[in-house]
C-alpha cells in the first residue's frame, strides 16, 4: 500500500489565508518548503481521504488522475474536508475521457446533506449518475475493491457523527484526523475485530502548544496518550509507524521545526506531498 499526504494543514492552511502573523509572513517567503494546504491523503491512487477545496491543486501538483479515483472517504462536513461543489465538474463539458465511470462517495448523513445542498443548482444528471452515494456510521465495516474499511466515531463535534477510518489491504492504516482523545469503545471495537495498524496517522493540530485548547483536536501530549492505548489493546506492532499531521498555523508548523519536535516524541511529522510505501 502507498499512502501519500496531499495536504497537512488545519482549516486555515499555512500560511493562513488571512493572517499576517510573524510565522505566516515567514512561511510566505519560503513556500516551496513551508506551504501546507488543507488536509487530504490518497491511498494507492485509488482512494481519496477527504475532499478539501485544494483537491484540484493537489492533483495538478502531485500529478495524479482525479478521474481514476475509485472512492472518496469523507471524515466530516466541514468545508476544509469536504468541498462538495468540486464534484459538479466530474463530467458534462468539464471533463472528457473519465478513467472510472463511477466514483463512490462515503460519508455520514450530514456529509450527504451538504453534498445535495451544494450541488442541487448546478449538478447535471449525467454527472450525478456517475457518483454513488453511501451513508456510513461509526462502528461499521464495508469493502471497496480489495480494501476493508472500518469506521470509528471521532471526538470532534456534537452536531455531527464525524468519522475516523481504518483501511486494510496488504497493510492497515489508521487515518485519524479532526479528533480529540478517542472513546474507550473505539479501541475495544478494533481489538474485537483483530485490526492491527502498520501506520497510524494522528491529528496534531496543536503540536507542542501547551496552552489550553479545545478537546476536538490533539497535540503531541494527546498523541502519546493514544499511542499508549493502541499498545495496551494490541492494535499496533513493534514496527508500526506513527505520523502526525493537520497542523494549525498557531502551532508554528515550520517543516524542520515540527520534524525535529515530532522525533522527540517518537513520531514522524508529515508534510505536503510525502509518500510512504508500506
């Protein structure tokens, strides 16, 4: 399996869209190294994890065929993770020679509501017919071709059942962003289903910022607590890799700084474009 990080920033990006703080100004002077777009990842050029507004930019920058994507797994409906209007362009006069005639879209009920609300005015029936909609809930499992997917509830917001995904084929990836500490039942569910990760991808919005912050995201301290739980429940191996991502501009997410800081905790800090072969 191949995991590629397409974007590694939180909702505002880095440098942040409207920000002129010292860190954002410094990042603008070295965009080749420091630019972080909103979070998205891809597995084997077959599955997209989230659909942020930068999806088009990611495809162009990293040279992959968006029309060849088999499925899109959406974690939740916030626009930095789900820009539904992009799907209007998947056909009609906007796209020819589509590689896969259909793409499967997976998300919770609110994600599907946003999809319908965002596309109802401009979506052509000939385009809509190529998008298969699937509602998924926490603690479900389903297959996409050779991939087995397990879903877990994120600790993110009360108004919506945000999802975490565990994707297995030859290897297993835990893709956990936009969440605080997980409920105990998440670990029990994975243990009961014999799911063991080769790579764990963790939300690290706050990095090493020790100021009081929301319980909807994590930093290195919470990442360490999650790792302890994974070990306790036997959900990881001795050589499991841990990558942190989804960085806020407030966490000073300069690439070298975060790589060095993450190493102190036994993690790898992801950056835009990073590819990992498992």
